[in-house]
């Protein structure tokens, strides 16, 4: 059976990757975590598209923060980023392989479909410049 994405979470961390529940500023990061249904090997650098204040931003795969069943992507907040529309979101199918491969040990390609993500208000992440 091919591996698939079972959950996607969006959260905030500081520049050293420590969880941050308050407003993010320049240098802080948006962390996207994809939970996989089984051990998945990633070759290359897939990305995950998030929406920050109505603007698409690219979170990049981070191999050192990922495990075999948890794929981690980061977007670093930059000057000018602002989200005053209610939190970070992602459209359905935001995982972009861009030539990267995601496979299980049997060589099955991962099913890369993801659901749309609306960050709950309790986890809302807003930006300042």
C-alpha cells in the first residue's frame, strides 16, 4: 500500500525551532508537519504552499527536523509579511513535489493529496514586520 498524508498541522516556532504561540516576527518560522501513514523516504526537496495574509508562501522541506513518518517544512517570516485576515491557511493539495520523490520501502509512490487547512483561532499565527 502506498504511504499517504494522514494529518497536516501548522504551527509557529522561533528561529531556534522552539514552539511559539504568540505573534511571529521577522526570523520566526511557520512550521508545517505532515504525518504519513507509514515510513516514507524523501528524495529531493518538496515544498508546501501556505497562505499568509492572502499571499502564497513556500515552506521548504527540512530533512533534519523530519522523521520517517513525520515530514517537516518551514517558512521563515520576512520583512513585509503580515497576516491580518485570521491565521495561516493552506489550500487542498498544497504539497508540491517539484521533482522530489516520496516512497515507501516497497517503492510505492506516496499519495500526496492534502486537505485544506484553516488554522483554528486558538493557534492563529499573525505576522509583524
